[in-house]
């Protein structure tokens, strides 16, 4: 394979895709989807665009046109807005500086769409034959709830997603411990529960300190929730595997069998940044954040009440009923009301699979001191919409070791988003090797 030519070709496609301003709202993904569909058809693939609203388009590309028990390559075409005055370059120009492509979507996730598409082109040119289909799905509206994206087209494609392996965004970035690169592969997501607490006005207010007593009560309740809202839930298998793998690289053989999860986290603490340490803790337990408070003279519609809004991230397995029960216990005997405004349960996918092992084999062929490890995301993406179909979702957009998790994360939805083109090539190499390694394989072997 002439990988330099592949890099040049993929760069041209990604440059052009960046130049379609698909900022959401309003998205305007249709022209981008149509552009990629034309490329796919020119390269011998089956392609269609599913329109889900005015100028909203979702791209579907099939390797052999059968849609039979496929591996699904999932990404999205929309991006979060970017203001030109905040950036060092025009975020929609697709400018290349010192072999680095700048622009909104170079990390989240137009680069992944092109990695997927270019991989299909190479497989088709090589005449690869699979006992299953490979289907690229690049959606609209992922950044704004997927109403015009995966949620809209899923009823038509439910059969395709059922029990399927899905390669999605959410991983592929390494963390490094003792010169070993651990490539995070998202195999699950925490649940999301949004809660409103209401504190009705029941006492005469001090005119100089309105809502003083209500705020004292609210502060007390929030502290109690912080210490008590540790709902009963097993340590996620994804988190357990990740922490055990990382700990093994720094612990003495003598203590290998005797450390609790808390002890493992403490052992890792000197070897990782404070950010990563807190992330590991967040992957281990249910957490919450206060996102908004309403009250005071500027909120006259509340008539003296105050409201506090919480964003609660639950470990997989925690149900809405368990949260309701715990909140009822915490506010019992107090004049406080709560409302669960939305709830999505977390999930985990198996990482004991031939596909996961193949990703690791191919990665180590390029980077010997590297290992693919499962990762429980504290955020969310389109993977959550297919968990009810028992899809096995792997977030994996592989990049070179210098594109670490901590370097990449600030660019996601941030300013000056950019991608070294060597990492674009590397991602295509790993995905191509992973899929060619599955040629003739039983996808569901040893599950």
C-alpha cells in the first residue's frame, strides 16, 4: 500500500468536508452527505442519503449492498459552532500548516468519517471479500440530541444495528504510563439523569438578604446529596479492567492480588495527572454537578421559590427508580420537591471479542509498546441510542501517541481544533488492518 498517496487523498477529502459549515444548530449536513455519497459511488460502493429535515442529511454507505450482519462504522457530520474571531485560522477553511490540518471537525468527528470512508475505498480497491457487510453511517444532529440524525433513521435500520459491532467516536487517544501507551477504547457510557429541586418560599424574607433561609436549606441538601447519592451499583467491568491493567504496570508483583479498587487508584495517582485521576474516580461511581440555580428578584415567575438543577452521571446498572427512591429518602420531612426531567441509563459493551483483539493486534504492529484498553465515558454520543438493540459499541478513532487524551480533549468543542495529517494516515492504517484481519472471521466468536 502506498500510504503517502493514501494520506494525500484522504487529506483532500477531509479538507473539503471541513469546508462544509455544518455548525449545529442548524446543521446543514445535506450538502456534505451528498458530496461523500458521490465519492462512495465513484469508488464502487453502495450509497444513499437519508433526509430527515430541511437541509438535514445522513449518509449511509454499504460495502457490498447486503447490510447483512454488518460491522457499522459510525460518525457524525455536524459540528458545534466556531467563531472565526476566537481562532488562529478560519475554522471552516481547512487550512494546512506544517502538515497539520486546522478546522472545526478535525477531531469531532469529520476526521473519523474520512478514516472510515477511505478505509472502505482501500478495501474495495484491494477486492477484499467479507462474510458480512461493512456499513458506514455518518449522521446529522449528533451535537444537538440526534433528533434529525440517528434517532430519526434508526427505525428504518434497527435490524442492521441489532447485535452489531459498531466502531464509533469516543476513543483512540492514548494515555502514557512509564513509556507504555494505553489506547482508550470507549466500551460504555455512564447514564445521564437531570434533576430539578424546588425550594418553595415559606418564610418572610429579609429584604436585604432575599432567599437567605432557602439558600441555607438548599446548601444543606446539596451537601447531603454529595455525600449520600452513592447509589448501590457494582463497579463497572470496563472500569475494573482499565484500572487493573494500568495498575499492573506500576505495582510490585507481591501486591498484585491484594489491592482493592481504592488502593489501585491511590497507587496510580503519582503516575497520572490530577485530571486523569479524577476521571478514573468518575468512571467508578455515580457523580453529580450543580448546573444552574434560579431564584431572587430576577426570577419573579418563581414568586419567591428557588430552583437548583443537577446533572447526575450514573454508573451502568443504576435505574431511574433507584434514583427516585434515594431522593425521596434524602428530602423526607422537608418542604422540598424534586423532578427527574430526563433519564438515560448507562451501558457497557463486551470487550471480550475477536474484533477488540484484532484492534489490539494491529495497533501493536505499528506501536509495540501500546495496548488497547476499555474505557467508560462520562460523556455521551450516538452510541447510547443503540444500546437497546444490544449493539456492541467501540469508540475508537486511533491517532499517533503524541495525540494524547489530555491534548485532544481541550480541542473537542474548543478553539483551534486541529489534526496532524500523520495521525489521519495512522488512523486509516489501523482501521484498514483491523477490518482486513476480520476477513473470513466469525464476528461473534467466543462472545
